[in-house]
C-alpha cells in the first residue's frame, strides 16, 4: 500500500476561453470540475498504474460525496477528514492558443481539532503502508516544519518517504532527509542558491541534494525533462508532448510514476522513464492531474534516458 498525504484538497475548475484579456468580459467555451490538489492527482495516477493507494486529505460537506465517488471510481481508498469550512477552489483558464493561467485558492484555516484529526488519520494510514508521499501545500494552521516532522516519523517506522513541496516547507523537509524530494527548476534554484536553467545545472543540483542526505533527489525541468540521482548514478530522461493540451498536474503524475517504480524496485533509469511518460500522458490529456495507463504504456518506448 502507498499512502499519499494530500492534505490541502481542492476543487479544480478547468475553463477554456478564447483569450484572456484583463478587465474584459469572457465567454466560456468549455468547463470541467474535478477533485483537485496535488495529492489527489498523485493518488489517482498511482491507482491507474495498478498499485493500491490510500489518500489522506480534507473534505467538506458540500463536496464530500463528489470527491468520494471520483476516488472510488479511480480505485483510490479515500480517508477524508471533514472540516467545517469550505475546501479551497482552484481555477485554470486555458486560452485557445494553449496557454494556461492558474488561480489557486488560499484554502481553509484549520482548527486545532481538525489538524489533530488529519494527523491521526495519517498515522493510522501509514501503519500498513510501505511507501509514503507528502504532496502539495499545507492547509493554513499547520507550521512549515510539518512535512519535516512527518518525514522523520515515517523514517522512524522504517519506511521510505517522498516529498513534493515548495518554499519553506520544502527547505525544512530537506533538512529531515527524506528518501526522495522532487523540486522543479524554480524550487531547486531556491534550495541550492543559484539558477537551475539547464541540464548541466540540474546535474549539479541533484549532486548537492545527495550530499545533503537525500537518497534520491529528482529535479523536473519542464520541456527539458528530468534529472534524478541515487547511489547508482545520475540520469536524464526527456520526452516532449506531441500535442500539449493541459500540463497542469503533470509534475504530480510524474511523481506518481516515480512512486510506483520505487514500490516495484525498478532501477533508476526505468523509474525515470515511467515518471516522464506519466507526466507527458497528463499533458496530452484534457483532464487535470490524471494519466491513463494505456497512454503511459504507449509513451514509454518514446522516452529517451541516458546517464550523465
């Protein structure tokens, strides 16, 4: 079992318009609503790849059944903690040319009781899991050091912990030395203190993170692919989408592929191949944060992987 801590659940709205013009009225061409948040994206893609997965996150009265139905249909075991306030709302506006503007809601302020309930459910879920993922932003009320503390707790149980976060939450988590961190190029630039704009810089960045005690650092570089390192070496994998439709959530699907590969003890080059295929499968699909297994399998042979 893989447990995903996707605490800051959201309701995602994906809206297509002709062109975004500030200050003007826009007509919607197409609109979809999905359960969202990075944890949701990771969990449902793990399930699509055939691994049992449990998601721990927030639900509210207005959307509890909507989220539960979607997760059940996708094969995800949902451990939802109901809160009094509403879930955050996230909006992605896609123009006819393909560019996407994201507006991310602030999210609820959790009471101490709600925080305790969420962490209690997390603790129960981790007990019978072999792999744990801490994914996305934290609901308001939690301290920035939460992921660091949870990573130490998971390590103390003898389990591997994967972290995908940003800002101070990520910086503190790195200090706890989880098994894996997956910053993008902007996030890793903050971590190492200089711009990471090409593969050579990403190569150096994963070496720095290895020196800081991260067993498997992975840096995603958008169209340039991804660079990952472990005790066997450093690898680069790349595949550009042939028809970019919606890249929102591609990093989450990438992480899902990595998690599945780690669970299956795949070598790093093949793990990176699966992760990149998952990210591209999402980008070529209209839905936010979901990679179909058939699409992933079709893309796998097209991913180029080489040792740096």
